[in-house]
C-alpha cells in the first residue's frame, strides 16, 4: 500500500497547526508561504479529505485533520529519533535533550550541572523547560519532554509507563525571617509550622504537594497567606515577616544572609527523593542516556560539596 503522504508534508501540516497560520509556519521553516500552502493542498488531494478550514477566528481542523494530527505527531517524533539514532552510530553524542525541571531545582541545582554537561558534549543541544511536577509528567506522556524531574513518591501508580532513576536526596526545611520568634530554634515541629501563615507555590508543584502531604499526614490544615511560583517573591515575603514557608535547604543556605532568611530543620527531618523520569515505551537515545548517567554520576559529588 502506497502511503498518501510523506514525512515532510506531515511536518508542514503540524507546523501550520502549531503556529496558527500558513504565514507563521512558513517563516519558522524559512519557506515561502506558497510552498507551505501547496504542500497542504497536495496532502488534502492525496487523502481526498479537507484538513483545514479558514474561519473568522483563523484556521481550524476538520475531523479528518484532527485525526491526522493525532497520528502525525508521534510519527514525526519517531522519525526524529530514528535520524538521531543513525547520527549516533559513530558514538558521538549529538541531537537534543528536552528536560523538565521545577523552578527551585532549575535555579539552584541544575545550572552548574547543565553547564558541565554542555562542556563535555558541546554538540548537544539542551532545552530546559520549567514547570510543576504534574505538568512535567503530562509533557513526558505526550512526548513534549524527553526527561523530567519528579518526586519519587509521584513516579508510581499515577504515572503508569514511567521509568525513573533516583539522583538526589534533599532536605526540606522551614524558612523564616531572621527576626521571627522561631528563628533561634534548632528545630521546628510540624504543628508549629502549620500554626503560622504560609507562603506556598500553586498546586501542581512539588513544593505545594509536599506542604499538603505533610499537613494530611499530621491531620493539620494549612493557613495560606500567599500563593506564588516566584521564588524571589516568596523569599521577599518571608524576609519581611508576612509568613513562613519551606524550601529545599540549599535554596535558603545559598543566600540567606543577603535575604534576611533562616533555615531550620523540622523536628522530624523531612526529605525529598528526586528522580529523572521518562516514558518506558520510548526508551532513551544515546544523548538522553548520557545525560541521565551524567546527572547520577555528579549528583552525589555535588551533594557532598554542598554538605561540606
């Protein structure tokens, strides 16, 4: 059976949908708009069905176009992976790794790691996307990400099909201003923490998941004063005494003097186990495997350096 389309036509079709117009798609691919239009028209002719309809609000998919888009994206992804596998036969790591991390890890843990990896593999492109753990898992599932950082407890039943490799164990500590009444304490109980007004991330981020899980485990309720995914803003709010929060320890330790912040452990120290995760069915390219191995190899060294 001869296929009624080729990969290039599918690539142009997907690009038009993603960019919302023939013009924008043509510009992104450095093509003439007429070439893109002709390719889509030819695709519709070969399939015998219209794929796109121009309306007052722009382009919209027909039922046939919607069905084709559903199949085109995984086909293009597999084609890209096949091309990468061919390029890697000589043992040189090339291509692109798309990594999803939380803002907390992206700001305080991954920068030196990513730069060191790039120095070792200069031909490799790294695309780092920030997001909450829920969104990152969804993007791994959809193929938008190759790898994502997840909390180990979340890599289980609700993420069927994920493979994960542990790489980091970090303490979650109470963060409060230096002049807070509890700032001189060596430890703070969970009850004392939840008696205060809290500054938290929005739902879907591991920070918020941690706070809600801790409250549930102790039968307590969080009193939330501020919700923000901006670390600098959360620090500023806490430093000015408008609430307290919890962070990975290094987030506070790295610049606590400049920000008037104190880090204090919970009475029962709380730890996060962090893993790199990917879809089991698609496996890892050489580039992705190299990144996973690099992170695991260097995370213990970085952790020891930080502790010392």
